[in-house]
C-alpha cells in the first residue's frame, strides 16, 4: 500500500536560498509523525509545500495517490489535508459555531441558488451542518461557547477551536503547526492527550511540526529532523534522541 | 434581521410598495422623487455592502457599474414609444434586468483580473475602472457623449424603486445568512485561513462583485428613468464615494445600518437645502466625527453571531 502523503525529493528555492532540499517524507494512514528542527530549519516551509501555499521548485508531492502539483490550498483541503496555523488564525468576527460551520460547508456544496430560494433542501442542509458542527463542538467541550465570538475565547480554547475547525473539513491528514507554542506544562500535557484522542477518534494521520521536544517525543510514532532544509535523521523517538547528528544540530558542537 | 421570515418580508415589502404606488398621486411629487432616490440609494448601498462590508473588498467603482446599468436600460427603453401600463411595466422590468446583467458582466470583467489585489490597491484599481467607464460614455456619441442622453420614459415609480430595494436587501441578507454565505465573511476576516478551510476565495470575491454590480446596474436603470436625463458626469468618483460613505456610516457588513444610512444621507441634503453650500462640509464633518467616535458604524447594533 502506498503512503497517504508522499514527498519525493521535494525542493524549494527562494532565489539563491534552498529552504528545503530533496526532502523525502512519507506519512502512512493513521500515523502520527513529527517534524522537528532548530529555528529556520525549513519546517514551516515544508508545511507550506504540503498545503499548497508554495509550489516545489523540484521534486513531487502526492497525496492519496494523486500528484498535488499546481493544486491551490483550498483544493488540497478538499482532497483531505487540513491544517492549523502557528499564529492562530480564526475568523475573528464570527461566533465559535460559525467558525466551524464555515469549514463544515466543504462537503455539502450548496451554493447561491439554494441560499436564495431557501426551500426545504436548504433548510435540511443547514440543519445537517448545524448538527454536525454541534457534535464536533461537544466532543471538544466547546459547545457552551457556541455563540461566543471566536476572538474572545481564551488562548487555549482558541487553539482547540482551530483544531476543531480543521477537523470539520473531514481531513484524512491533519497538519498541526506548532500547536504547543505559548502553552505551559499542564496545557502541553492536555494537548498531547488531545492529539492522541483526535488521531484515534477520527482515524486520521497527523503531521506535527513542533518545537517542543516534550510534546514531540511524547506522542509521535516517528520523527523526521530537518536542519538547514535537509533531513538529517528519521526514526522512532528513542532513536532520534540518541542520534548524534540531531544532538549536534540542536546543541551545536 | 430574522432570516426565517425573509421571504415573507420580501413579498410584504413588494406588496406594500405596490400599494403605496397606487396612492402615489396623493403624495407631493417633490417627496415622491426623493423617495425614489431613497430606494435607489438603498439598492446601491446594500449591494456595495456585500462587496465592501461583508466580503471586505474595498471597491470604489460602484458608480461605474451604476452607469453601465443606467445607459443600458435607457438605450433599451428609448426604442419604445408610448405604451400602456402593462406593456411599459414589462419593457421596464426587462430593461432593468438587462442593465443589471450588463453591469454584472462588467463586474465579472473587473473582478477576475483585480482580485489578486488587496485593500488600497484594489480600491485604486476599481476607482480607475469607474473613471474608464465614465470616459467611455463621455466619448460614445451614440449615447450623447458629454452632452448627455435624454431618457424618454419616466417609468420609475415607488413600486419599482422599493420593490427592487426589497429584492436587494433580500438577496444580500439571504446570501450572507447561510452556511454558504459565511464564506464571504471568512474571506474578509482571514483570507489565508479561509482558503485553508477549502473556501475558494477567488470564487467568493467574484460572486460578491457580480451580485453587487448587478444591483448597482438595476439602481442605475431606476435612476435613469427617474431623472430622465443621463450625463457621464453624474457617475463620477464622487458618486462612488457617496455610496461608500453610506456603507461606512451604516457600519460595514450591517444591512439594517446601511439602509438607515442610505435614507438619512438622501434626506440630509434636502433638509440642508437652506445651507446648500455647506452640505459637503457637514457631510465630511459627519464622517470624521463618526470615524472618531464609532468606528464600527453608527448603527452597528448587537451582532447576532449565528443564523
């Protein structure tokens, strides 16, 4: 069986700078993979390549057996790649409910005509989406905030809402961009539990880009390490921890 | 606005405007013409609100779309002589729709190439577009050029003005207050996040431009058959600004506020007639004071977050 996501010697250059160089990475179905590296190692760039924000200069990316060259971010989301952002990007003027509803729309394509006519099909569709959204919100204990403006949630809840919103697009692969940023130790523990829960509950793969060693080592089944845009190691957490190249990249020589 | 009853609101408003139009000869024609202006301005402001307010694409070209609709509708109705009530209604309706469609096509043509631009850049490009339209009409001798175009029929009445105003309010409200319509607001709030949620931002922006332009075109047609005389100068930059002011004054993305602002700003110059020279000064002062004290718009009431 081929991998869900496959990066094949993917390279991107910005002018003279090679941000990611010949990166090979595979993520199988229902797998939790971590991508780590020191600051400026190309983690976020790799992330942006996978989600279609950048197009690779060379090499190929395929998702679910399909080449994703020239796919726009919204098309990739349709294929089943959902993401969160390093700096939280919620729809600030909307309620918690509407934030998730906007994402849940993806697989119920009811357009202009339906919204204008407001017939039975429209009402049923709206109800279906509303139920779906509420179910998701309840799973993540956000139901009580359904009418709260997204921007007035606490930081931790905003992070959680962003993940819920990404899940509402029914992804096969969820990409989390530094979800532990700005969290304290107990919040991190909670986050780890949450990621594990999502993976099991929704049966999806997760790619975690993270700075925080505790989180990555704690939950990832496999870890890839980037340094200066090159993958210097890949393996189980214990192997990574013992890898001299990784130690050197992180601590310097 | 309660959306569940939106359809009833629409039908009720159209019926009401029809009833009022039956008694229109009882109303002093001065106020009658002002009421047409109110209807037209509501259409313009509410449709621009879809583009500027809900979708967050700052457009300064609304007068351009209005001009396209006005000239198209006028040229069509000028082909006809005197008609009975029913025939004139049918021809007028067709002409208004044709004007709207022509403006919608213009909206599509402007929309697609300019949607890569954001904020002030988009504003400048749409401003340029509005001016181009104006200059084209100014140099088009078949529609009178700079001398202007007489419109033979004064068919705009209370029914048409407010029927279409109700229609505009309905369409914009129904669009925005749906799961589909949350996409417009998502594009405004955060374009990057919107596209990561599978929303085709280009599609939404073009839709907003096309729908907005359509109603601007209809408003143009109504305007043409109310004033019965069109000059390209009537659709200049200042006209676009006047519509933008209504949207900002009412509160971006707040339909009721924008309607009230459109009514107020149509009536204000009438009440200021004794001091007509100061009209623009008061207008500008009002805006400055508003932006300082209520940047969210004068009538931004509580925002109902869902539904």
